[in-house]
């Protein structure tokens, strides 16, 4: 028999977390390993809990869902993260996806859709609920894909002339992670050279640090 999908719920509203837990525990192929109340707890405990899927709220104390998603995927890149939020604006959805989330589900969806979302991302596919998909479509038709906060930070480091190894040491991440971010930055900006990254950073004020999120 296939092992149940291990699900971690991260939401600072106990009633919401308990409600989702109750729904998911009615399925034989789902095992809710824990409910946590903020992103920092998820970062601290995820490696021990070993979830297959994390249902992550966005706005939480101590560490928000986007920052937690980025950190968790650096440490456990095979984890599937589903954002479960009340916000349906294109900015929230695009930002969640650019930070590595595999899906976005609004909290007012029918209960069975949360299970559908879990099944979809476990197949390695992206999942957007109907409301999120409709909200995102106009923005996806044009415009450059935005850099995540971590990508902006790494862009700043690279533009200052630091090597991949130096960036990895400064940010306490692996060289391989830096290389992956570097490739994503170049792809998103349509830039193929380090000189081009430096020029972009100068032209967009990144080297002054005004637009970088640490």
C-alpha cells in the first residue's frame, strides 16, 4: 500500500488550522503530522516532521509564509508547498509562485478542493484554485516575472563582485543553491552575463540597497 501523504498545516488562526485538520483526517490517504502557528515554527520543525506537503498561510507573526517557503525549499527542495490564503490579488499569488510555492488555494474554497490541491501537487503539477487562476490570468499575459526577496539579495551580492562561494558563505546557504538562484535571476531578467547583472543592478538602484529585501 502507498503511504499516506504527510501534511503539515501552518496557520496562526487555530480555528482555521483545526478545521482543515479535521477535514483532511477524514481521508485515509492523508496523515496530518502537525499544525503550527507561524513560519518560524515550520522552519524549525519541518526537517523532523518530514511533510510531503505544507499548507502555508501568508500573513503570520515572527516569520511570514513567503519567507518560510523560501527557506524551507532551500533546505528540503522536494517539499510541496501550497499557499492557503484569504488574499486573491494577483500580487499575492504571483509572489507566492515566484517564491517556490506549487499552488495557491483560497480559504473559502469547498473543503474537497483542498484535498484535490494536495493530490495535484503530489503529482508534481501546479495547482491554482478557480478564484486564484482567474485573478492571476491578466497579469500572466505580460510583464517580466518578478525577482523574489532572496533573488534580490543574491543579485546585490553578485553585483558587488562576489563569487558564488562568497555569496553562499555570506548568506549561509549552499553554493548549489546560489547557482540555482543565479540561473533563475538571469532567466527572469533575460540577462546572460555577470556584467549584465551588474549593469541591471546599477540601473535599478539595487546597489544602493533601496529595493532589496533582506
